[in-house]
């Protein structure tokens, strides 16, 4: 999933997220420091480092716990909410996110707040995000009253999603709920899972930096994505998240597999995301106004993004095409019936005109035209 809201560089309550700490595969944590809380060491600049970002995971986790996920490719890792609910029930734990769930869900159903999922990309840590959100709420959403240009730019990120007084009240409740969720459950659980998956991030980094990054190089450079951050995110499945990050580079949140053996899933989701910016214009150019008004075009976008990732891999890394097809069929809850390729085409079908235009656009990017 690609988001076009323009974020800029950001200028506390969660101790782990407030430090701005991240885990980078190229920078192993000191033995005494809990995973997710360590201060990253200075590293040689990588064009696409593999990282974890706790406050991004916290924010997406909170949306995952509230969202009705009925998309063809789920917005979050398949079964994520149920797995978290089981853990909380086992610990007899109820947070403010759980207690305010019904009220927050009503707001989501009313307004969606889809763009809010990308807000943490624009901030270096939880403290920056929360501080800007609270300033936005204190000033009743009036960006003109911001004390500085930098504060106004940060506040504008929230204003673009939470424009009305009703929206801002939802945000106020959501912030309180996320804060409590992070302190009482998510941050310790996040640290635990990162420790358990430490071998996976090493496997992903090796697979990406020593192999597939070079294969993607031409496409990324020609599509203005030469610099970026690959963020392994626990709540994310096949539908990643892509947007401008606080580093000034593209940030792509992809799935974080539980096992090193599944490290290739990260590359599959990255291919899905890397082609995302091409899909909207292609679908828009090849559908009628009536199809766009009726929502048919929106349905094409989801299938087109899955198909675009497959088209790209067929050209850059054909050995990953079959794993990609299996992965996205599984993500959509579909079974392979008969030939794999045929099952994939049936599940993510597109009109020929859109499919051909998408293939041409990928060729154009790869050729550097």
C-alpha cells in the first residue's frame, strides 16, 4: 500500500520508543541492551538498510486491533488480531485500547482514517509523534497557530487526516489508548518477539543485501526509490505500507517472518510495494468514470498491485515468481486449485487493458525511459 502524503523530517512517554532507537541488521545490539531499546551505532550508509522501528509497529498494531480487515489481501498479517487477543487473554490483561475499542471502532467505520496509518513514518520516535499530535489537539487543529514553521509542518500531517472536531476527539482518545497499550503490553511484547526473531533479521539482511537488492537496483533507481529503509514490521502481512519517512527517504514496512526459513517473504512483499506507485495511475487511465464512481476501479487497484509485483519478479528474479504467487494466494485465503499460475490469475484477475498497460509501465521503468 503506497501513500502519497508528503512527510518531512521530524524535530515522551514510551521509554523504548521515545529514544528514537531502532534495530538495524548491520548493527547488532550490545548484549546487555534489550532488543528494540539499544542506541544504534554509527554505520556505513546503506541504500536500503533492514531495520525495525518500534513506534511504527506500535501504531500499526493499534490500528490492526481495531480494524475490520475484509480486504482481498488483508491490511495486516493474517490472524494477527486473534493471535494478540489470545496472548492478552492468557495474561488476563486489559488496556485502554481494549476498554475503548467499541468507541474507536465506531470512529474508524465512520471515517476510515486510512491515511493515519502512515503518520508514524514522518517521526523519528513515539515522543515526536505524540508531542506533535498533542500540540495539534491543543491548538484545535489550527496549523496557523503553530509556534514555528517546523511545528506547523508536523501538525499539518495530522490536519490532513483529522480535519474536524469529531476527528480530533477520536485522535485524542486513540492517543491515550495507544499510550496505555504500549506501556502495559506492546513494548514488552515487541521486545520479546524481536529477541525471538533475531536470527530472522540476520537472514533477511543477508538475503537482501547480498543478493536481491542488486537485482532491484535498476527498478528502484528509475522509479525514484534509490534510497530507502526496509522496515520489518510485526503487524504487517502481504499488504505493506510505503511512504516518505523521517529520514527523508522512502520507508517501506514489510512483513517480519517468525522463522529465518521464511526470510524470502520480505522480498516478496517488497516487490509488491516497490511497484505500488505505478498502479494507481495505470488503473485510473484505463477505467471509465463510471467504474471509478462505482468502486470497481478501487477493486482493480488491489489486484493490480499484486499482479505488478509478480510482473516485476518475473523480470528481475524469476525464481521468486512461484513463491510470490503461493504467498499472495495464502494471504488472500485462496487455495491452489490446479496449476499455480492459473489459480493466481483467477484470484487476482484484471481486464486485459489494465494488465497490458501495467506490464508496459514496468518495462518503461526498467528501461529508464
